C-alpha cells in the first residue's frame, strides 16, 4: 500500500537512532581513513591510524592520527599534517581546524610543550574552574588533601528517597571522574571510593564529594608532566600491590617519563590463600598493561623497549632492591 502525505505513521522500530549513531559514524569514519590504502589501523588501538609512506621515505612522511568520536589529533611533519587536515578534515567533513595544540586545548586538556627541554605537560584548569562555577564553588576555601585519612562512609541499603541529592551526587562524581581519567591520577582513590555510593547517597556522602571539590579548587592548575629527556628504557616502571582480606583488591600503576600512564584497582574475585598470591595476581594485571605498552610503542612508533622494570613493594626498611622483569 502506498503512503500518503496525509497519513501519520507510527514507527515500531527505528533502525537508525541515538543508540546506533555512534557505531554508524565510527564505520563511516574508519572507511574514509582506510579507503585508499594510505592509512592503516593500529593493531593495538582502534582509534589510532598511521600512514603507509613510500619505501625509503618513512621518516619524513611519518604521520599518526588519533580519533575520539569526531575529534582528530594529527601528529607528524608539518607538510604531511597540513595536507591531511586540508584534504580529509576540512573538505570532506567540513570540520574546523584548530591548528597547533601547543598551549591550546584538546578534549578539554590544555597542552604545554617545551621542545628544547623535551618536556610536555597537560592540565585541565579551565575545565575544573568551569565545573566549580557550575556548582557555585568557585570561591570556596581550598584544602590540601582530596579526602580525610581513613575515611569510612556508611553504605545505605534500599532505594534512594532523595532523588535530587542523588542526581547532584552522580553529576559531580561523573565530572570529577573525567578529570581523573585525563590528567588527575592523584584523585583516583577518592573518586573510585566515592563512586561506590551512587545507588543511595546521603548528605554525608555529598559532603565528602564537596571536600574533594575543595581540593580541586586549590590544585586546579596542577599539571601532569612528562619529562622525555632520558631514554625510554630508563623512564618506564611499574609499581603494584595487593591486600589479603575477606575482599581482596589488586592495584598499581605504570609510570612513563615521570607521570602515570595508566593505573588500575580491581577487586579479586578468586579465593586467595595468601598475600603472596594476591600480589602475583596484581603483578599479572600490570604485566598485561606493560606488554600492551611495549607492543604499542614498538609496532606503531618504532620504539624498542625489550626490558621493562617493575618495583616490588616491600616493607619499609627491608633493604631489598627493585626487581627487573625482562619481557621479550
């Protein structure tokens, strides 16, 4: 039956909507990057693409493109980068080219670079100040620590009765979590801890979040600093530890050039019979991240890193030296 312009049609199922839009855009974007064989996708990161230069011209034509939804970060020689941004970004997608990211913001992160000293720094000062202004805390009194030591908050069972407080609590935690993931690894523990109470928060939980916001107010200009003056073989290490209790946790972090590259905290679901077993479980998680880092640097950036050291957490005064793990 043919449709008429006078009919009102009820759609039972929408094939292309807000749930399918990100995947559809991702497929179109990836097809455009790979269509002529000039670029290939990284084996280790779906959002990273690298060009395929002619043989013998790899160094002067090296080019990497990092993509997050509709934000493109182009890294390489200026001529190659400018040509890519003009051909692929400006003409095809009609996107605005922001220019050099030095002292600019990318995804809310401001980038500072000193080529002579081989130092690069990141901060989210503007985003943090805007977040505080949104909640009328721009002029609040700052504090030196993100959370009180040994803070224990009650876990309230049942359904939350104060939906307005819950909405405010979740909104604040979500925004602060974005800062943590991008540049502020120093607030990882309080953010993870406070996130456990989103189902039914109370005023005491909200007060703890506000205290964390006071810490952000005082440290809004803090930068994540990567000092690349030393060889990478001397600038990567892993530190990890675990506890052995009724609910065991494993955690650690990997430092690259003096700043945290990644960190983790995972509840151990297996039954551990000793603290040593928990620590080995934590080391296993870290080694997986180290292998990923080594393969990413080797395959996509040509950086060879055969020896990866990790620190073995020991008691104070034990006098034991760091152990080194060789990964081939």
